[in-house]
């Protein structure tokens, strides 16, 4: 079951959704009291830990209701990147593992398709916040961009562990590191919430999508920004 879609969501439901989406289980994320939505999470290696649910139609907020938390990180070229830096233009804020081999590339493909289906003047930027601080060096970030064939509007956002974890908390993103050691080598197996926010040109959250979602639904959310 998908999160209910509404142009003006009930405030209490939105608040409950925002609080409860913090909790990441080993296999799935459970969202909303009484909603019972199961959202698959992704891992940097191996197979997805849960079967993907039907495409998410998104959860929306009215204009001016929910300010997107600002943050200051750096991109794949070491340049500052922040939602506030795109004020005056819409932006998609997503959370990905640059060395993920399953859901992240699929989500990146869906977002890229959504952007390319829009007229160039209406295409939002994409800020992809890293959820894997052990594999988000410049080389890994650029390799992911090339392999996933993302649009030029795509920018990674990385930083020190405390800064990244602060962004995850602010956006309700659960990140779990199933660390293990094999032959003296530490392996970080990352599971995280697959979420993308649509932020309008004034810096307010207008939609939240949990992967899997369809490119046309993201496109429609951007078009509704006006």
C-alpha cells in the first residue's frame, strides 16, 4: 500500500508521517500510524532485503507549509552545495549510496527520466546526499554519475560524518551500517531509506516519494509547482 496522496494533507497525518519515517527496520521502513506502508530499503551489495511494493504516488504538502531543512555540504568537485543555493529554482533532494548495485541506480534512472521529460527551463536540480561515508570519494561519485547516466543537473552532497548524519536526521532518513570483517578487511553494508523530496523555489517541501516511484509522478509533482 502506498502513502496516501493529497494536495493538502491533514496536518496531524503529515506530522505522524514525518516522525515515524525516522525508524528504519532491518528490512523495511514502516510509515504512518495505521497506514501500514512497507518501503523497501537498499543495500550497497547483495540483493534488496525486501520485495519492492507498488509504485508510490507520493505524499504532498501545500505551498508554504513545510520548510525544507537547509544544510551545507560539498559536491563531487569539492564545491559548496546546499538547498539554499538553489533558491528561486526547484530542487529534488534524494539520498543514495554511490556504490549501491540494486535500488539506487534504479531510483537514479527514474529521477533522470523525470527530468529529461520536462522542458529544459523547468527542470529542477538534483542534490543526492551520500548515505555511505566510506565510499563517497571523488572517484566513486564520478563513477556512479557516469554509470547511472545522470543529467548535468545532478550534484552529490558529501561531508564529515557528523554533518551527513545531521542531514539524514533532518530529513528522516534511516541509515544502517551492517559492518563486518572478512579476512581482516572491514566491509560496510549500507541499508537506508529510499526517499526523494521535491522542494519548490521558495525552499518548501512539496512532495515526498519513496522508491519505487514512476518518473511521470515526479514530473507531475514538479509541474504542480507552477
